[in-house]
């Protein structure tokens, strides 16, 4: 949970910085016609045509409202991953003045919520033993699938059977996410005693949190170093050339240099923000890992019975 909170905070900071860099866009007459036709196609249920029209509009120029409409068309067509990708592109695309960014963000929040409520999620079944037959929501039993299966959001019932033995497991599936469901049957007669299998705890090494933290520190520092070198080796000489052009009253050269300098500084600012977020998040995780005194939840177990032998490993972070 702590890893997720820290990196979610870092992602939010980076997203805000990217939105601050987005320039205001202007909807041309042709784009307006294409967007209006695309919206009408969505209302008429012709989602393929709507996608084609919105893509034509994007070829004329990227705009946040176009990405929002395109994502909606993909969602209506059932292409949830494509819809989510277009919704994410909307956040950094040039913004139109009407509807306002606040109005579009409110609509985007509702559309994204609908995706997670309506689109299927992926479920990976972990069967013990692997020879189980599994019935999902009363369907015909089938061998335990090795690949992920798609299920609509909500509670589902998994019934495992093997040699006239039966177990039932209920699990909640969330849209646009992957969940794991343990489906198992117990065979106590296969063990030499009723005691639980002994666990052998290995020596504890670096935790996952510490590894992620130091990786973030390294990546962040590397990005900041690259951005600093780029500023010194590329942007600074261009600024000197710009000042020289101004001094000799060469305004054509100065204007051309000013445009390239602005673009380079904007790109470099993104690198500075990204590096800072990674460095801060990584350092926070590394410090938390060093300060925590709880033992790792890693465990290694070995069990044996008359018909089978097994080795198990579990970890939690």
C-alpha cells in the first residue's frame, strides 16, 4: 500500500506538470464539423464511423475535447483499453476554451468511472491441485485455465471438483484490472500428520520496497543529470547565439532561435520534473524501508506425502 501511495503521488505530480505545459488549442471550422459529425454518429450508434471522424480531426491537430470524444466512441464499441488510452491522452493535449478544462474533466471523471463499472476485468485462477475442474457461475466445468479469463465486474462463484470432492469460492472482479483467485481442494489424507507443513524461512535480503526505492533514486538522479547536461551543452549555447543575434539586430535569426529555445526548455522542464518526482519517491521508499523494523513476509515451505511432494514460496508487500 505504501509503495502504491508514494508512486501514485509521484504520478499525480508529473501529470499536473504535464498539464501545465499543455498549450491552449483552437478548434478550426473543419475540426468542429468533424467533431459534431462524430458526436452525431455516437448518438446514432455508428461507433466505427465516429472513430474515423475523430481520427480525421486529430490529423488536423490534437485537442483535448477530440480525445475525450474518441475515447467515448471506443468505450461504446467495447474497446475499453483503447478508450482508457484516449482518456489519458486528453489530460496532456492542447485545451479548447469551450468547453472549459474543468467541464471536460468532470465529464472525463464520469466516463472513466463507467469504464471500471462496465468493462470486464481479467481473472487468473490458481488451482490446487492443477488437475481441478472449475465451473464459473454455474457454467459447464472445464480444466483449470492457464491463461487469464475475462469476467464482468461483480461477484462470481467458482466451483472446483475432483474425484467427487467439491469446494466453492466466491470472489469479486473489478473492471479494467487483473485479480487472482485461489481455487483449491484439501486432501488431508495425503500428509503424514494433521500438523500444517513446516515452513523454512530463508535469510531475509533486500525487501521489494527497498529495491524499488533505490531504483527510483538511480533513475531520478540519472534523468536530472541528463537534463542538466542538456541545459548546459545545448540550451545555453543557443541562448548565447540568441543574445548575439539581438546585439547585431538580426531579428530573423533571433526569432528562429527563440522558437527552438522555447521548445527545448519546455522539453527539458519535463525531464527535470520527471527526475525530481522519481528521485523524491525513490528516496521516500528507501528511507521507509530502512526505518521499518517489521520482518519480511517471505516464506518457503516444503511438504511431502505418500503420492506427491511439493515446494511452496509466498511473499507479501
